[in-house]
C-alpha cells in the first residue's frame, strides 16, 4: 500500500497551486498589453517575454544555490515579497523601461522561490520513493497537476479582472502572493530534517563538467522554448484566426484542464512502460507535431471557429508533450546532481533553459514579424523539439524502467 504524502510535501504542492494562480492571472495578457497599451514592436515584445523568462529561469541557479546554503524558508519568503513588489510595479508601469524593470523583478522573485520549492519537492519525492511510498515521478506529476490547476484558475481570474483594466489584474496577482507569503511565514518549517546546508562556492565546477546533466539541460531548454510559444506565437495565431484575444483564455484553460485530469493517469501508464529518456523523447515528438499541425493548416487561411481548430490542436499536443517531458526531467535531476547540491542543479536546469528561451524568444518575435509565409515560422519551431531528442543523455537513470540500451 502506498504511503500518504508527508505534510511538508502537501504544503509544497499547495504552494505550486497558489504560485500559479497569482502568476497566470497576469502572464497570458502581458503580450497584448505590451503591444497595445505600451506600444512595443513585435520584436521588443518577444524580447521582454524572453527577458522575463531568463530573469526567472536564467537565475534559478542563484536561488537554488541560496536554498542549499540558507535553507528553503528564507529564500521562499524573500521571493514572495519581491513578486508582490513586481506585480504592483507592473500595474503602474507605462514606459518601456519601467515595464522592463517590473518584469525583471517578477522574474527574479520566482528565481528565488521556485528552485527552493522544486528542489525540496524532488528531494522529498526521492525519500517518499525509498520509503516505499510510490514512484518519485508520480509525486512530481502531482506537483505538475497542482501547478496546472493554478494555471487553469489564474487566466480565468485575469480575464474577469481585465474587464476593469490590466492594473486590476496585476494587483490581484500581487494579492495572491500576499496570502502565499503570510501562509508560508506561518507554516513552512525553519529547518527541514535531512537537508544539509553547504557553502555556495565549489559547486559550479563539477556541474559544468557533468556532461549528462548539461545534455539534459539543453533538451529541457528546447522544450521550454517551445512551451513559451503559448505566450508569443499562439496569441498571434489566435488574433489572426479570431480577430481578438478573447479565445486565448479558453485555450489556456483547455491546456490546464488536460493536465489536471490526465497527468496522473498518463504518468502512471508511462512509468510502467517507459524510461525517463523515452518519456522525454515521446513528449518532444508530440510537441513538434503540435507546431506542424498549425503549419500545415495555415496556408488554407481559415478564420473563425475553423481557424481556431489548429491552434487548439497545437495546445493539446503541446500539453500532452509537457505531461511526458516535465515530470521526467525533474525526476532525472536527483540522479545527476552532486550530493547536497540538489538546489543548485535544479536551478541550473532552469538557468540553461532560460538562456535558450531568451535567445529563442527574440528570434521568434523577429521571425513572426518578417513577412515570411505564415507556415514557415511554425515549421522552424517544430524543428526545435524534434532536434532536442538527439541531445538527451543515454543510460537508465534511477526511478525508471531500464532504457534497454
């Protein structure tokens, strides 16, 4: 019989739910705000979105190292405080430089709290598995489900508040993080048993020499660049097909609903049949197929409901791919990380991928503005996750069925 999750794991999983409610109340509507109210060009919108991802994902390595050194609690609380300030600033930012400052602060806040939470979830998932409680991948899939439940509720909350204005959306996001800060100041333990603290120095060298881990980072970065198109390429396609951004919230809701309802059954099925490497390979292939669906349909020039069907197909395939890639990648990290530095390695996984997204998002924004045949950008985007399959490290990591290679 599988053991129940520990109180700490339940708290951390709830944390992911709350984080994403506040975050996704704002993010899906940011691109339209930047291009409309702020008046940024397409390449600048892409760059700002990439900068947000890089300041978050790219600096995860800092937050992870700080969590290894000082513990989870102070890093999470500091990150929540900065996210509150960032959302408040964004709500009142009217010039490009103020928007950039607010976006950087929002990203850096997550660079503090997310690797602290994610590394501890991964560590607790291994403990749960070793104590006979069940697969670590299942625990991490449950973590993903909680995040997607928040991503489901957040855009709906944002869409309602957008009837007032974008500022109301930002202030609501800040309000959610006020509640998160208060709850964690009360409930998160000062010291987590079994988590040793190590010096920040001395961890980067072995990490940079860990070729299998760096290969995983690059493949995960390609996945994240593809996923980031939900906020860049997808809004442009929805605008073309429907003439407005209105259907966007429903497509985000579709993605989140799929994860909430299907992630655990998919993880259970995959965990009995596939290694972590093969799970990631299948996920990346599905994501590539999602971009190809839109590329094939675009020359027909469909609009209205018919025009939105390829976009919906893209969202479904991308989401199915995410279900395979994200839990597997997180479950792989503890097997590749140096002892005592899981926070650093968890952060580095996101930092390398954040750099890829920063470069790739600016390129994608430019690509969408160049006047090329409409299918070309989507075909090029399809090639990214397809090529990433070749980067995956080989061998059978712990917590999976053998690769058979």
